[in-house]
C-alpha cells in the first residue's frame, strides 16, 4: 500500500541513500540554509550531521564498501569531493571541474562506489581498484543516471 512520512522543511533537498546499511532507503534531507543533513533511518531513528555548503552537489554513496552509504558532496567551486565516512573521518579528493555532473557508482565491481563525473558525453571514472579511465557514451546534453537504474 501507499505509505507517507512527513519529514523535512520547506527548502530542504531530498536525498536518496541507505545510510544505516539495512538495505532500505532512508529518509534524508539536506538543509542548504545551515548545511545540515537530517536523517530518519530505520535502525537508529533521527540523526543530524553538518556537512557541506548550499552550493555543493549531494552525492551519498558507499565509498568505503562497508554496506552503508556515506554522506558526501561534490563542490563545483574547487572540483573536490568530500566524504564523511560512516565509519568516521573525512576524506577529500580533487576530481572534476565546476561544470561536471557527479555520477558516483561501483564501476569496477569491487563493492566500493567510485568517484565519477559526466562531462559533455564523456564519463570520467576514478575507480577504487582499477584506477582512472574515461568512456565516451552519450551526447553533451544528455542527463546521466548513475548507480543502478531499472525503468
């Protein structure tokens, strides 16, 4: 049946991710006004974490392979990815330029999501196991869809 949950405030940005690793998508919003992620997950209830700026692109993904999506942002102003790992600590890495569209996903099949960007019909992949590669696929005006997509 249909299920609804009221969560968040006007201006919040909904985010999709499984931050507690139970295989279910959690209710997550990012509040640009204060840079706080608000999470209502199925395991531990309500949590808040300040991480990011209003202009950041939200890119939660399982970058460390622990089965939990990490809170992460791509900052177009400097091309850096910032990852707040679910196991603790923050990683940062420059990969991309201001006009890139971030498209993280497990492109090498090792169980860890990889940093990746789409730019003008080319996918640039910084794979955690297999290293850097680029793949020409699509047109410059295409909208890339990362991760698994089943219509």
